C-alpha cells in the first residue's frame, strides 16, 4: 500500500510518532506508576537504566530494558514503513532506495532519542539515551552496533565506569556512520545523535575528569 505525500509531511509525521515513542520512558513508568517512587528523586536524578538499577534493582529492571528497547525498534520500523509507503513514488533506483532507507532510520532514531531524553509528558526530564541509542544502532547496521557496543562493553567492564563506555558510544557513532555510509547528510544526523548523548553525559564527563564518578556495581544501593 502506497500514498503520495510530500516529503515535509512524511518528515513531520515520522518525527512526531518517533518522539512520542521515545517519551515512554521505562524507568519513569515503572518507578512512578508501579513502584510509586519516581526514580528521578533518587541517585543522580536521571531517568535511565543505570540509576534505576542502582536505586531499585530487582526483576523490574528487565521491564525497563524491554520498554526502552522496544520503543526504539518501533520508532525505526515505523519510520521505514512510512517512508517506503508514502514516498515510494520517488524510489526509482536502488541507490535511492538505500539512501532513503538509511535516512528514515536515522531520522526516526533521532526523534526517538529526543523523546527519551526530553519527554513532554514527564516534564522534559528523561534518560541519557544509551539503551535506546544502542537499540537504534543495532537496527541501523550491525557494523555500527559492533563499534558502539563493543567499545562500550570493553570500557565499562575494564573500568566499571558505565559513563565512560557511554561517552565512547556517543563519540564513535558519527565516525562509524561515515565509515559505513560515506554520506554527509546521514553522517550529520549521526553526529547530532552522538552529540546529544555526550551532552546528556556532560555531568559524568566532569566527574570522570575530577575522579569523582561512581563506579558500577551489581549490587544496588541500600
């Protein structure tokens, strides 16, 4: 099924849908509506997986993971579906199909992350985008995911600084994007995603530089 819609309309619809997908923050939903204790009132004040695990721990951590991964997957799949359905009239060459397929994934992923980081329904106080961003990287290309996740896991395991691995993920994302696609526009969106992640970790970067950053532990804080 196809529709002929102008590109601005496709961009706007995708952006709104992906943003609201991102707004369903797993850590906030589970802590605020199931545990009745908003995770943003504890620890670092961040609505992310690490702070949730440190604060509450337990099996509900997997619910947070599932929520933040699924919303990224849904946002990417919807973006691809909309672009290929509503804009298919312009897909006359294989190279064009490949470009708009990649573009739709980055566009949907970008707005999903914005929703995760700045959710309008939760006072624009969300997470830092690592789990959802990692899911987006897997959906986009396995080579990008290998660079992002590989560096993240190595640094996080060796140093026990999750934030250091997260900074690697944000910094490496645009370079991995350029290596795979060699497209300025797509790399630009990759750079914006990477800078968003680094911006959300600006406090962690300061603490890493001053040696006051907390190391990750499998035991939640009492």
